[in-house]
């Protein structure tokens, strides 16, 4: 069994030997903990929730990985074949639970870390955590997740909107919206999939507000997963991938310009490098082409029951679901340290560290075209090797 128990039950002397502390018991944190343990390095995972995979447990019901089962496993344990090619949310959670148990990871639940700073002797890190705890580690791996804190734009008048308003992080399924008029804001993978889910679940009308038209790719074409292409082009020059992607897009996806989704002018990989992952089609193309999902302009603000759009029009939905992304939520945690860029993202990730913080690592804060879980698996091994080298 994994050593997982509330902090109130944790032995007082357990941190005395200065383990590596891993903050977050999601896929990235668990993978790093395993890779460290495999090299004989004690790793203690601190998780503020009461179980592993907390963020996965909160995702919407229909969610499946957009990456294949075979390229989504973490180091040291394959995903079971029975999960199918596109693994469901619930099976991801089952896998993470099994992963922690299989590798007997040392996980402490119910502990939230509020601040990280250098220890007094300069030889490690001091973690200020819930319950007044002060924990000292030889190194720290921050793995609190890409989707940490829901981000909602500061739209004028939103607080006075009389209809239902929620961030996509609070959406679970379409049943509460059957027979209702719903506006989904944001056309990333989450917004696109929620819009399709609402249509299939019986919403009376579904509109999707789009500021910048995304690149849309088929999740799989003739059995070839889009992720495979992402892996192949991961290291190629950006301009080359952009050029290759254009004719492929014309062959594989229809032109939806007439429906309000023109093909983007900027290149696919250029957009990825800016942080915009292509939308993998799980029904959006057909829903837009048949008018079941209506594309409208970006939201500019609210005026009573009206939602004002950037093209000067307005709509009056019963509910608004903001699929407007997340922030990393790292600023307060790392306030004493100069390791974040002006957007609050780590300047380094994986085995690379900042000169002023040589044993502080980050994993899970990039969203590569080759797949997040695959990247987490590789980062875990690289981070563990880096920590092991320093320990020699």
C-alpha cells in the first residue's frame, strides 16, 4: 500500500532526514516520486486534498484523454488494456490510485504548502505548510498542476447577470442544462467538448463564443492518432511544422469559415509555442457544420440579462459557462524567489533549474504538442537523474 494518511497522523520526526518534497499528488508529482524512489532517494509527496489525482476527480464526466493509452502511462506502470485507447476520467483516477499503491509512494494528504523559501543554513528548502508546519527538504519539486486556479476575465457587469454563471471547472455534465439556452465562452479543448456535451445532452440552444479561431485536428485519422504526429514533429523547426500542417489541415478537416470558424492565419506549431494547443475534434466539427453549435463573437461584457459581444451584437442565454482557462497559482507559493516570469509561469521546467534555486524543480507547467502525460513521464526521469547527480 502507498503510505498515505492525513498530516495529523504523521510522525513528528519524519522530515528530519531532509527528503525531497514533491508538492502535488497528480500525475506529475507521483511520477517524480517514483523516479526518485527508484534511485534510492526518499521522496515525500505533499497533497492538500484527501486523495491523489484531486484535479482529475473534479473534471467533467465525459472527459477522455486526447492522448493514447500507450503514450500516457507514467514510468514503471502501464495503463491496463481494458481502459481502451482513449482513457476516461474515472480510469485515469483509478490508474493514479493504483500507481501510488503499486510503487508504495510516501504520500501525505491534507497538507497545503503556502510558501517555499531557502532554509536558514542555505542547504535546502523550508516549506511553510498548513497547521503551522515548517518542513525542511534537500530539494523541492513543484507539481501543483497546469490547471490550478480557474481564470475568469473581469467582464464589466458580470456580477449583475441574473442567469447562471460558472467556470468550466464547476461543470460536470449536461443534465442541468437540458432544454436551456447556454453560452460557452472559449474554444479550447474544454470549451469545445463542453459545447458538444451540451448538444448531446439536450440543451435547447448552444452557442460558442470565440475570440481567436483555433486550429482543429482530428483526434485520430485512419487509426493514426494526432499525438503520434505531435511526437514526430516535437523537435522540428517551428516554421517547418507550420508549413507541413497547412496542407494536412485542408485534407483532414473541412473549412468552417461560413459557420464562423475560419482557418487560422498563424501556423499550428507557432500557436502551440504561444500556449494554444490545437482543439482535438470529438464532435465539434459536425456540431458546428450542422448548426447544433452556433459560433458567435467574443464576450465583451454583461448588461443585465444581455451578454454583449465584440461584434456589437448581444445574446440572452439562460446560462454562461466560462471555459476561459486557468492560472498556475504559483505567485504566493514562490513569492520570496525570482523564478517566475511576468505571467506567473516557471522560467525553467524539468531538470533545468534557476541559478539562484539550484534544487528547485518544476513539472507540468508546459503543454507540449506531444502530450502532457508523456511529457510528465519524461520530466520525472530527468528530474530524478538531476537530483541524484547532486546527491553524489
